[in-house]
C-alpha cells in the first residue's frame, strides 16, 4: 500500500488525518482513492477537467511527479507520496 502525506490545509477534508494509505498502481489512482473516501477534497486537488490543479505539487519521495510521468507515475508498495500546496 502506498502512503499519502496530507498537508495541514487539506486535513480538514480528511477528518484531521495526516496520512492516508491505499492500494494504488499510479499516483492518480491514489489521489482518486483519497477523494472517493473523503468528500470535499477533490475540488481542492483537481479542476473541472479532471487535471491536477496548477498550485498543487505532488512528490513521490523527493521527486516532483511532473519530472516523472505526472499523475500516471507508477507506484510500488511502501512508496510515499506527498501533496504540497503552493504558498502565495
């Protein structure tokens, strides 16, 4: 199972959970699992076209997924994914 680190600003949509785990083969599957189980968080991650919002950065370990395969980046068991919202 992959682990997703939830940043503080988004924890109000996860009932205060800072860590979410799910079986997923890609980053997108992990994010979909998150918003399927936590109502209200989807609109903060994805736009109306289903694309990851531009102010959201997602990292697999220390690597920005935009430098890999984007939301189609493959995951292995025990991978750690972090959501990093941009700070203006």
